[in-house]
C-alpha cells in the first residue's frame, strides 16, 4: 500500500515535514547565550541601544553596561527594596520602581533621584507596592501596583503624572486586586493587567478605566500593545492572550508550556518572544498566532525581557543574563 501515493497525502506529508523542520530550526538556532553577574534574582532589563542597557532586581540591585554586556558596572541605589521594573522613554530619561518609591534619571542613568509617588497618608491601612511604570510622552506617565499589608492585597493602585513625574495623583479604578503591568499604545490608549485575569483599559490617557473581558481567571503578569488594536498578555498556567480589536475581545492562544509566563515583547509587528519559569523562551513569527519553544540553555526562572529587531536580553533567577543576537 502506498501511503503517500496521491497528491493529498503528499501535501499533508510535506506540510508536516515543513512544520517539523521549522520547529527544529527554531530550537537549534535560538541564538541565546547565558552569563551570570549577581547572586540574587534579576527581574528587569532595559536597553536604549545595542551597547547601553540596565538590569535590576532583588534588594536594590542595579547595574549598567556601555559595551553590549561585555562588562557590567553596579550602581549603588539608595534602597534595599526589590526593583520591579526599569523603563527609559529616551536615551537620557529613565525610571524604575522599587517598592513604594520611584527613582528617575535625566542623564542616562549616571545619577538617580528618588520620587515619592504617593503621600504617606494616602495608603491608609497599608503600604504602596509599585510594580510597573510607563510614559506615553514627555509629560504623561502612569505607575501601577497595589496597597498591601504584609502579604495581603488591600486595593489596586494607579497613580498618574502630567508633568514628567514631578507630581503624581492617585486614580480610581474598578478593581481591588494587585496590578502587575501596564502599556501605552499612544497618549490616549493604555492597558493594565493584574491578578485573577484582570485587564483594565483607558481611552483618555488613564483618567478613567473600564474592565475588559479576558476570559482568564489566573494572574496576568505582562501586557504588550503594538498599536491601538493589536496586543498581547501572558500569565499563570501558560496563559497567552491576544487581541486584534483593542481588547474588545481577547482570545486564548494554545502554547507549548503550562507554567507561569512572565513577559511578552514584540520586536516588530510579526516577531515576538515570551519568557517564563523553567527557563522557558517562546517565539512567534506570525503575530502571536502560534508559539514554539527556543533553547535557553537554562532551567532557571526567567523574569525580565527586552527585545529589538536585531538583539534582545532576558534576565532571571540567581543573576541570570541571556543575550539574543539575530
């Protein structure tokens, strides 16, 4: 009996073969190389060029490179709080959040000044814990997190600035859960993801918010929007969500991993990466419709990710740094 003696069988066979070869190539040509620079966990990474970048993590650890990661110089920041995120809106102006405080730089990270995001009395029964910061332009920015007492989350927390971070105002949102991450598409459209599958959206630069139906029930840790329509969110249980209509509808994408996914970042409209626990790195080349695993060379948890068209970086547990070169 001929198994591939007709055109339909030939087509099916070659389709299967092409998919197998594509996945094998993606696994073997992942182009990730690993190194370690610290003993504690690294959770945040941001590069302003192929040579200049920043990494940060546990107990106020902050370091920079000016030579594309060949060497790293530690910066002594005046905090022992864990640094949860770094963000630069241009080469000189950057921000990082660490616990209840934000630090800002106007000279490319050579010096950092602490900014108070919320007056002490505003937190009332608990303490503020900020996890993410983003700016839409020179003036407009948001930071998100939660009000906590010990390990208990008391309320969601969103603060907003219209003067480049000089002053901040707390914004009311229709949520009480922990908020993990936010992303602007432009100065009007912005999204926040949080615990229990929460997705909040704003069409007026973060002044008012409404909840979108994600279809997820577990924590969403990261959100990335390419424009006003196309966005992605990832989280616990291998959750990968995408939208093509600005979040009016979200669809779940089946992926090859069921553990926690921590970050998603698209280098352009087609090519995106996801990192997570167990050394997981996933890649998509079709606008997030499908994902395949890449070889990271580690089983350590990966927490932070930054991708561009020609290079990328990821950071994780026990001082892990992963460099991607196309």
